[in-house]
C-alpha cells in the first residue's frame, strides 16, 4: 500500500528545553537553522543544547502496528541487487587494507560486524533525500543509484513505539541492538532524511520482496525544460575564461557554459522544498566538459523524483518482484 508522498508536509517539533510541541513548515525550520526563529514555548534558539528538533507526527500511519507491514517501504543504494544474500563485506578488501586493519583476524571480525548491521528502509521521501545527501558528497556525486520498493513479510513482529535515530553518520546500526530476539522490525525517528519521518531498522528476513529501478530514470521528467537547457548550454562557450575582479587570481577558471549550467541548476533547485535545495544544487553541479544533453536529462529526471513521484512509482509498478 502506498502512502501519500509529500516532501513539503509540515513537521512536528519537540523542544528539549521546555517540552513544548508545535507544528511548523519547512521554511520555519530553514529560518530556525539560521537562528531566525525561537522556540515558541521558552525562546531557545538553535544554538542551544536541548533546542527543538523534529519529532514523530502522532498521526503518522506507520505508528499502527497492523498497517506498518502493509505499507511500501523504500531504500536507495549504489548497490545493485540489494539486499545481497551472500554479501561478503571482506570480499572487496585489498591485501593492503587487510594489513592496515591489523591482519586477517581483524578483517574477519570487521566482516562479522558488517554482516550484523541492520538494513534500513523508510518513506519514499527519506529514500530520495538519502540519495541527494550522498550525491552531495564527492565519493558518490556521479555514482549510479538504485531505488528499491520493499514489501515486508505480513507477519513481522514490530517493536513497540519508536526509538530515536540510533545510527551514527554512516548509518551503522547493529541489528540485535535495535531488534532484540523475537522482534523483526524497529521504528526509528529519522533526523537526517525526511526529518520527523519514521524509518525502519530490520534484518533481511523481514523482507518479502523488492522491486528495483535505476535512478534517476533515463529520460527527462520535463522534456521542454531539458530541450531549452540544452540549447542554452550549447550556445555558451565551453572554453574556461579567467575570472575578473580583485580576487580573480584566487578563483578557478570557469567556462560560460559551466556558468549557465550552474544558473540552470540553481533555478531548478528553487522550485524544490527548501530543505532539499542545497543538496540538489550540489548533485546537479555542472562539471567542465560535461555533455549538455546528458546533464540536462539527468538533472531534469532528478528533479522529477521530487516533484513528480507518480512517474517514478509507475516505473516501479512495471519492475519485477524479486524474492529476498
Ligand atoms: Zn522550548
């Protein structure tokens, strides 16, 4: 069952200082993060410890234990065929890395810890947000990503209530710590992606099947935008020119085409919910020498993931179900 997808929905906030709960929109949170807003209860600003943070919406349908397994859950990864059955995390380690890790025994113990990690699924919004965050970091900025739609086993045992986001930055959670014996799935409050949304930590045996598509989709979401972008890029020179002005010698050379690409990316980002703009702009940054056609298609299609999810869901509907 699909839930309503809404990247711009209002968020519930909880103040750790005074316990006040209130509902705000994303623009409020954006101003708040720049110290432009205060807790309406006690006046704490964002610099303070215990300042308000996004919390779970008491009306979130995923709080219902019986409905939770009926919902579709999502995951994005650079890994194809996730979750891989015979995943050997030590398989990619070079001999050099094994030595750096302290030798074979240490590498083996590391691999055991990796295999004990929980899998994560969340809302469609969280999965897309996760991909943008990863693209914002150099290592994955041009990686191929995959979107997974996950069906849970109907008889999964769900841990009561929810826990606060248990992961560190890398999302490493040991499964047994969040899902004790007899529990298949634990809800947690997501702070980083789709803030305030509920995600799930789970083991692979809680998953019945997945559908997989490569994202962004290969064709542009908005063909008119892509065509106009290609014309604008191709009519601008791709020869880097020296910067002008006082600080010119400290500035990298940039071509007029790259400048047009940056402006197009900025304008498109401006149509998105405020909490996705920076990461989107970074994900679609125009590299010198990039192919205008490929860039415009990818950029438009990435935007479509957010502004036209129905198109993406239709592609998922057509994908085969793979048992896990
Ligand atoms: Zn307060």
